């Protein structure tokens, strides 16, 4: 289950992120033949990116823009294989606890050199509790990363150090076979210290955003449109075909599809936006729809610090009363799979799941049990919050009706603009909230660790000492079968406590003009425009 990067070199302690069709430790991507015609990808974003700061991005829209504007030590190539990117060479110690990255000559979009100090500053900044990065736990593999993020040690004790401008040395907490793959994640991207420290809002405007990636931001008219153009300072610019990424920001799916039909967009769909639910059957029958399963889960999260969802029995009642098959058959309609656990199908720990669908009687019994445990005869008003999207709204309406039919509970629906919605979830201003997650690596720990502690990514505020103990134990278990058993026990505990109600495992669906070539979405639901071309 753990993806390890295996070098083709004779020395196993000198890993390089090599893959077929990708660069090696001493080469760059092969220049691609330029296609004829305007190299412009035109598409839609369902919502305004809340932030394109690598330390603060947490939604798929922001992540896609960050991945376009920045580059890390490693990156996935067009075949999905890991390649060296800003890192020209990688050496590892025999115990796999220390990695030394030698950087190639690369530049920020303003022409300044990218240095090892930029990486050190970026990683320590993301771990600094003052930054409140929602993805800081992705850096806990680094020595003292978790302790620094908790304020238990100083940020200067984190195991990342720039030896000189071109040498970055990283010390880990423990051997981590998939560490090189982690360095392709956006939380590991560098940021320019001078720019970041001089302007707290540097990542909120096109004029001040400074990146080192394949594209640079040219225009950002908030809540209207966003344009990125090819970065002529990018080290691998010969591999980039697109000259422009032209994003509209329209939260009406029908309007966006009409624009695609009229030729105003040449690619449209998830994970950057939704296609209209009512249009799915026609798009499928016409053969226009592309669907791809991904390692991602859609769920509802309960605020476990507020009654009545402070009670596990009541959380189970609401989770058991959902008819997931009805939702994927009648609303999403693009081969999503009902979810009976947190971890997606592609890396499932228990394929049959931990409960069954549409358990009406069990749900009623759990509600009665939970109300007795709380000493109440009726539930307080219940509100389900979601961000603006037709699909989220239709799913919420369907589940609202199911809860009314099975539990006799009236649930109010609350639709919010995405940025406001996220802020409220982080602050605990919700009872039930729509959420979901994809993975950075193909391993169950990516999902399970979200609920290890009360932190920026765990909106439920649920915490369990045994769960934490199991995840810690899994970190040191080298036997794959034993590790899998430990993680399954952890997921079983999570599903018994039910701080979330899993609903389905995602499939990503889109429509595109036949002239659009190259991968955009990978099997982990990551969006990367570097390899796209227009023929």
C-alpha cells in the first residue's frame, strides 16, 4: 500500500525520483513538440480560491492554482511517475533518516534565484503555529515538525536546514518510505521569504503573487476571473505547451455548461467545478462525459463539541439513516461508490465497510439511545451547512428528506459562499458540515491522520487516545500486513465513534474539447496543467 520510490541506480542510498518519461537526477524534461493553434486552456472555477499561499491552501481550487504557480523538489510527470523537479539530485543516509537535496538552477517568476533557504523558510513557516496552516500535519514526518506545530519546541529545532544556497538537508522523525513522494505535495513548495515577510496579503493579488512554477498569475479579478500565463523563468519551460490558463469564476453549473457548448470553455468539470446534475444522463448517452475514479471521500462532519452531536449514538443515528445508493444513483450519477468507511476503495482497509446502507431501524434505535444518554426528550434545532454548488444542494436536500422520513427530524439547510463556509467550519460555527478529502500519497494514513488530533484539518474536534496510539504504532510497523491490521483497527474505532458520516467515494467527471490533450486530473484527484496541450 505504501508507494516507495525505487531508484534505478546501483546504490540504494542515492534515491532519485525517476520514472518512465520523466527527468532523472541529472536531466530535465524532454522538450515537447509545439502543437499548432492557440495554446489556451479555458475553464471554470466553481468558487473563488480562498488563498493560493502553499501554507494556507486547503481546497481543490486553491491547490490547482498553487500547483500551476509553484514547483517543489519533486513533481509527478505526465505518466504519473515521480520525477526530480527543483531538486537535481537526492541522497539518503543508510538509515533513511536524512535526505540531502541538491538544487538545480531555478528562478522565481521575477528572475531571482530559488534557494535552499526558500524551502527551509517555507516549511518552518507552515509548521509555525502562528501561521495556522490547515495542512501542517503533512510536515510532521520531519524531525520535531509536530512538536514545533504544537508549540512544544522552537521552530528552529525543526529538522530542515539550508547548508548553502543549493543544498537542503532534511532529518526525519523515522524512516518514511514515501517521503520523496510527499515532497511533490504543495505544502512542501518553497516561498520567497522577502515577499512573504514584507506583505501579509502577498498571495491574494496577481501583482504580488510570486511563484516558481510552470505558470505565473497575470490577472485576478476577484469573484470574476483569474488568468495565468506561461512562466518564461521556469526551469522546465520547454516541457510546458500552454501559453495561458483562462479561468472564469461562475458558481452556476448550467451557465458554465452553456459556455462550454458555445465554445467559451474547452474543458469543464470536477474537481474544479461541477457539471449540472440534470445534464449528466444526456452527456453520458452522447459519449461526451469522461469519468475517472479517484482516491477521495465525500462526507458529512459532525461538530462533536456541541450537543446533540457530542453524543456518538446520535451521530450514528444520522449516519445510519442515509441512503447512499439513492444519492449516487439519482444525484451524482457518475459511478461514485457508496462509502461505508473513511478510506477510499483504491486503498481500502475493509472493502465491505463497517456498517451497511440505509439502516432505518438501527438509526431509530440509536437516536432513542442517544437522547436517553443526553437526558433529552427532543432534539435542538439541527442545521446542515454546505458551500454553494447545485450538487451539494441536491445531496443535502435528499439527506434532509431521508432524516425526516427515518428519524422524524427537521433539519435546516444552510448554503454559504465557500470562503465563509470554510471559516465557519474552522471556528466551530456549525453542527453538520459538508466536507471531503483526497490523498497526497496512495496510503490509508493520509485519511486516518486527519482525525488524530484537534487541529486545523479536523473540523469535528473529535479526539481519541486509543486512535492516536494506533496511528503512532502504525508509523513504526515495518510488516505491511501487521501495519494494515493496525490501521484497520483505527478506522473501525473511528467508524464506531462516527465523528463523520461517509457518503461516497468520488469519481471525477468532465467534458472537454477533442483538441485538449494530456492529463489534467490524476488518480489522487490532483490537478496539474503542466502537461496539457491544445492540438
